[in-house]
């Protein structure tokens, strides 16, 4: 095994031949996978599975919402959100009840008991940010945020799946 150098970090492997035409896309995919794994480890300490924090973040900020609106807001498959809500409800973090304005609809809200979870999620995301951006100075962090915003915009336009984007 050869020694590590700045140009040859430990976790970087050569591109598969089929990915040679998309080195940035390959890197983004790898980073996204590792970021999700790191988030999962941090959230496990709070008793959450990855993705559940987005449901809770939305509920803490928005207050009670219809389940259909929540599904749109977190941009996940309805069956995935239903399973998440079942687990969060069993843990005492959310409550579901019929919408008084439309008994066919279900309202979902964060419980008072979820307030302790709020602090744990904030801490997990702050730690994740520091782990993710370790070694980057403030200017590099701003530039990375700017560039990722452009990449996100490109992908939104390509997929025609952009909340708030006007066609």
C-alpha cells in the first residue's frame, strides 16, 4: 500500500470506467451517501432514523399541517412518510388527528414532548456541519454553499421538481 498524499486522500478511489464522463456527479453521489451515513449516526443518538428529522423540522416550524401537505414539504414517498409518522407517533414525538375542517384529512403536529428532541436535532446538525466542513475556511464554506446552490438549481430545472421555481 502506498503512503497517503494530499493529492491521494485515503477515501478516494479511482473512478469506475463507466463514470469517467461524470467525475463530479460521481463525487456528489459519494459525498451524499457518506453525508447521509454520518447524519444517521448522529441522529441515532436522538432516537431518530435519517429523514425523520426533516419531518420534525417541518412540524416544529409550521405547526400542525395536513399529512398530504407534510408529504409534499419533505418530498418523500407517501408510504415512507406514513411509516415515519407511525414510528414518531409511537415514540411520542407527533400526534395525528382528523382535521376539523375536513374529517377526511389528517392533521399532524409535533407534541410538547418533542421539544427535547428539537435540541438534539439542532446539535446533530451543528455537529454534522462541522464534520462535513472541517478544514474549510469561512470563504471556502461560503463558496461551497454558493456552488452547491447553483448545482441544485441546475438539477431542479432539469428535473422540473423545484419548490418555488416558476416555469
